[in-house]
C-alpha cells in the first residue's frame, strides 16, 4: 500500500518533471520568482484581512517567528509588528531583496533575512514557524515537516489553499503548453502525511478570499504579456499567438482589468499544532 508520503512525493515529482520539460531547469524557474518578486509585496502596516489576523492570533509579543519561504514578506512582515523577531528563510534572491526593502520602508527593524532553502543547513530556530504557500513544491515532505518540528519551540502553522494557487488556472495550460497541468499537492495530500507522522493538527477554514499578487493587467496586450513572463523566451511568440486567438474564452474583464475566466474559487486552510518543545 502506498503511503501518504510516497503519494505526496510522486505528485511533486510529476509536477517537477512537467515543469522541467515545458519551462526549463530549476535555475530558470527560480529566475521567474526573482522577476515576479515585486508583485508579492504588500504594505506591512496595512489593515490585515481575517486570514492574516487568524495567523497573528497564535503569535505572542515575546516570540521569535520563523517564516519559511516567506518571499517578499506579505505574511511575515505584519507579524513582525507583534513579535520580538521575524526571520525569513527564503531562497529567492529577488524575493529577499523585496523583503529587505519592504521592511526598511515600513520602519521594521526586528526582521531579518536568511537566504536559504528550508532544507539547507541554516540552524534557524524560533518559537513559532509559519509556512504559507510553500508545501506545494516540497518533494521530501516528511523531512520538511520534521525540520519544522525541530525548529519550532511552541507551534507550527501551515497555510495552504483548498485549490492551491499553482492549480487555480489549470484551464490555461492546454492553450499555453498543449497539455493538461500536473496539479501540485494541497491539503488533501498533506494531511495524510501528518497523520502518518503522528501529528493530529487543528484545521481552520479561513474566510478571506485569495488576492491576486500585484495589479490586475488593465488591457488585453498587458494581460498576455503578464502570462508570458513564466515562459522561456523561445516559447513566447508561439504562445502569444495562441492567447490572442483564444483571449475571449480564457479571460474575463473586471473593473480593474482582466482575470482568468474560469479560475476556481478557494479558501485558505490553516493547519496548525503545538510541538511541545517550549
């Protein structure tokens, strides 16, 4: 019988193999995150939504909070306003630059960046570890969770969406790549792994809707160019022609601009448990 961890690893392996075949090497895909990094910035001092507030409710003023794969600080920097220290462990140099600049502009002095993958040898430890929209891409999920446990003196918080963001526009794949998308694993695959590890987490379904990173493209040409950013340069002319030909079927116009016409609605799932290490 296949274990939850094996099923999870197989799903991530299928995604990685498809991405490598259609979008290039892991180095090239990291460059995509670097190019898109600024889109993932949000004002750390904004009025937070209900989802962010639910995460912040687990953070105490004396805590060191570790934000695993925290990107440009969308989740982590608001938490820094209510804790002793925020440590962002983030492998993308572009995301790290945006994180540092966002913290500086907001006058946040208790946040620091560790440029590393979570499974690297970095020895970061905190009271609370937060992981939002990262587990979709982790093949060795057991080792990843074990490291979360060892690094968390009190609590682990994992945020995933009921339809993970990478899967939210699956209807675009046949037009862009000529084949269906291999879906990343979400909460349905993650929870069995945790149960097999002897972890019985609390699961909350959070109320706020998912926000699209960055501004919505206001025109048809800008919408197409935004989708081409994720492609290898050699593929862009061909895909541009496909998107132009099917634009009215693929995109819907809103008051702010164009969004995918068939994007699946989703809720954020907050999966959390105490580690008992404090």
